[in-house]
């Protein structure tokens, strides 16, 4: 796999990645990946004001679309390259997709991951046949080591996004969507390095020239947004959409997207979290932050999508269960279903009982109670109690708070960010 030209013109880009390349990739990988469903969501359509179809790429064997590009790249290697093996730098879905299909094809796969990679991701990659090398404290250091091993061991580097073979494989997502739902007039695509959006955009424009193409990044990682829009927004932070948290987008893919995207949106962390929770609640499907970000874009930009027939790519479903629990609880807190109330009390018998009677009166369930006697601004005979509680909705919770204040209590809410 040769490295693509960094600053290709439009004509050269067409030579590097065309709709025929995507169609050829579809034939090449057929039967080896899941042809995932594209389903209409009545409830999401009602909520957003658009007609929403979801492409469930989280149903792939490794729970992400990355298998498509990895497999298409592997199938185009020479026999000698297959025998020597391939290498990649990844701590996520590309690692698993490449390892899984490399094992199926009897191609040795080495994955270089940062030493900081969670053990569960190392184990998942090894469980599908990859050999993991831990090197460096960051992705950039792992990437540099992978390129070093590429030369030393004679391996073929398979880039997670910045190569036409990989992008062509990812483009088969849009090919399937438009074959299954030809009436789609807009695609909303997560963007990290840009391989998925470049591949999907290439085939979508060939099949339906007037289709709208919208790229979406996390607000904390606007790397491709900066490149295309000419902005200089800060990049970095702990994002739920770690699958598209890229500091340096693809050179090849950025050239494709620069001339192809109709719009580019950024989504806040709270809206990414809310989209994960909404998809689990409504579609009964687990989607990681990077995979749910397209829904977040539609929810936060209703005027852009109202009345349109919108295709969303639920591009991955690999998410730590503890993190998912935090996301769901935080979403309940934002919606007013869960709350933590700080209430000033007198430190005497029956004080908590009298407060609990108000909770009972308003049918709000008490989950946990915490007393604080030392770190408080109240006099020594006072205390602060924090009560975690569960309400039916925000209105019921506000009614409880108003009632407590009428009873003379000092009440404040501990807000979720």
C-alpha cells in the first residue's frame, strides 16, 4: 500500500478514489462483513422533525464499520505482503477490525498501542487474533513506533483512514444505505481522520449528485473542521467520542472532504452523551460516542434538517460499561429525572424525618442520603444533608423544591455539567 499524494488536485483525487473503487470494494468484501440494516425511526423522526434512517454499523462482528476498510485493504495485498504481515497503530476499532479479518485471511497482524491503552482494548484485539505491542505514552508515539517496525520487519502499514483502499471500503456504508433507501437526500457522517466521510461522500455523490453531505466532529476535537474552515479552534480534552478524537486529520481525506462536504458541524459533549442515551432508550441499541454524534448534530441543528430525509451512520458500538452507566445517569440528571439536593437542617432528632415527609408528599423517591456536619457554612448545631432522589420529570422535582423552601429549608441543586 503506497502512501497517497498529500496535495492532490480534484482530478488526481478522482484517480485515487472513485465510485468504481467503492463498488469494487463492495464486491470484494461481500460475504465477509455484515450487510447491516438501514431502518426508519418513527420516534427519532418525531423528535427531530426530520425523517431519520439509521444505519446500524454497530452490528458488525467487531461492532464498528472499520472492518470494511481494513478488509478491503487486506484483500489487495500481494501474496508476499500477506505472508510477511501487516502493522497498524490503533487503540480502537481499526485494531480489532484489522486483527479479526487478518486472522480470517491468515495474515499476521501487529498492532502498536500506547501504553496507556485500557486493558480491555488490548484483550479485545488479542482475542480476535492481533499481536499487540505497547509502546509510547500517546498515539503519536505509538504511530511512530509502528512506522519504525514497518521498515525493520518488512511489514505493510495499514492506515486507519488516510488511504484510498481504506476509504473505499468505508464508502460501502453509503452504497448500502442508498441501495436500501434511495429516497435519502442527506447523509450525516462522523469525521475523525476522514476515511468514512471521504468514502461515503464519493459513492453518494455518484449515485445521487444532489445529496446533502454533512460532516460532524466533537467540539473538543475540531481538527478537520479547522483544516477545512480555516479556523484555529483549540483541540484536546476528554471526549466521549474518542473514536474520532484526532489531532491530525488525513492529508488525502481532507482534500476529498474539502470539495465534497456541504456543511460541517461541531457537537458539545453533553449533546453526545444525550444522543448515546437516546439511542439506547429509543432504538434499544448501544452506540459509542463517535457513532452517536450524528444524531447529536441533528438534534442541535433542527432548522438544517427539518423535513429532510436524513441517513445517520451508527458507526460503532464499543463502549465501556462503567462509562455507559455514567452517561445514562448524567442524562437522567440533566432531564430532571435524577437530582442531588443540598438541604440545610438542624442537627436534632426528627429533622431528616420531617424532610422525608415532604418527599413522600410529592412522591419523589429517595435513593441515598449524605450528612455533612464539618465542611459547612452553617452553625455548629446545623448540618447539610445531600439527598439523591428520583422524580418522574423535571416539573415534579421543581414542585418538591418549592415545597421544601415553603417549609423554610435552604435548598440548592448539585447540577450535572
